[in-house]
C-alpha cells in the first residue's frame, strides 16, 4: 500500500498549462507591495483606502454585513436565476425607480457571480443569440474584457474605439464618434462603461450624442456598470432611451417595435447593493 508521503513520479496533467501573466493593474499592485520606498503612493487600483493605505469599506457596506450576520437565514436553495429581492433591488439601482416602473415588464435579470461572471454570461449570450459581426471595446478598458469575449465568443471580431486622448488628457469624444461612424455596422455590439471609466466620463450632452449614433447605427449597447455610486451617473441620458438597443450589464435590442424592449442583466453583489438601499444613497 502506498504512503501519502511517498514521492510521486507521475507528471501532472496540468504541467503543460501556461501560467497566466498578471494583468496591468494587478501587476502594478504587486510591484507596489514589493517596493520598499517609504514615500510610495498607490495610484493603481481605484479602491477607497484610509491614510495608512488600508482598505476603507463604506459604512453602508459594514452595516449591511452586520445585518446579514444578525439575520435569520433559511439557506434555502435559490431559483436558478438568483434571488428575486436582490434582482429587484439591483434593477432599481441600475435603471432608477422611475424607469423601472415604466419598463419593469421588459426587464429580465439574472444573478451572476460578480462582474466577471456577468461579463462572461453576456459575451456568451451575445455570441449565441445576437450574433454580431463585431464587438467594439473602448481603448483603454478593463483588461479582462477582450479575454472574456475571446473565450466565450471567439467568432466575434474584436475592435477598439478610442476613449482617452493621451495627449490632451481628456475623454476622446471626437475619436469615439468618428470611429463608430466609420467602423460600426448594424447589429454590432458596443461595450460602454456606464460611469467612473477612468479618468473621466462623457458629459450628459455627449452621452446623448453617443446614444443617437448608436440608435442610428442600430448597435447593441452593453453597459458594464462596475462603479455606479462612485461617480455621478451621467449615463442616465442614454439609459432613458426607450428605443435604443441595450443590454445593461445590460443588454437591449434594436427597436423592432415601438415599445421599450430591454433585457437587463442586472448584477450586483448582495452586501453592497443592500447597503445602498439601507443608506438611501441611490
Ligand atoms: C469595468 C469592470 N468590469 C468588471 C469588473 C469585474 O468585477 P468583479 O471583480 O466583480 O468580478 C471590473 C473589476 O475590476 C471592472 O473594472
């Protein structure tokens, strides 16, 4: 009989797998931790921190965690689409209560494991059911977007539209409009960050123009809403368009009929969304 401590001489089935390189912000974070300079400052990953550089959870998040810990949970299985009260709350955070009351019937929501899970699900859904020729990402964007789309819908051509003008250090409004006009074709998917897309968001007026161009070009708009609440949400100008094709972390469809048709994948993490409601911040 073999001993658990006996040396094993078989090769792991996984030994041929390439290790994944750390992506940009995480590589920077690792370099920051290693750096011994006493005056180092972390301007990388944009999470709240205290003066000592420790994570600074929002008080609303702490309160929600307390309530979760004190709650009498049944730990019953959830339906496959997720927790209904969480989804309802997420829809309201995402679309606002007025819009939700107007369009609620047309919104379908699914709970996913974090924003990464939501992005994966949407990339897969889009590849299977929307079948766009191209997906257009902002440059720059979250490093994982193109990988997630490559894994889930490798047949969709990936393109970039300019987002940040490095020289002028401003949002590249003219660049995005010109590229969409030239490169996007009807049925393409455009991925937009709803808010707090560093270092700046479009103004309300610019969102309105982007929305009009997406309507004109009949694009499927996918909003990655990763940071709502951290920055004023100027994207509401776009969110309110009933005729736009749009999927929120989210999707919607081209105006096949005059009624708003929004399939919303509303996604959020239980503790934080609950706490926003507890605090009435949204
Ligand atoms: C724009 C954007 N979308 C999605 C995610 C992933 O979210 P999660 O950490 O909840 O998986 C991130 C995380 O950094 C992000 O920046």
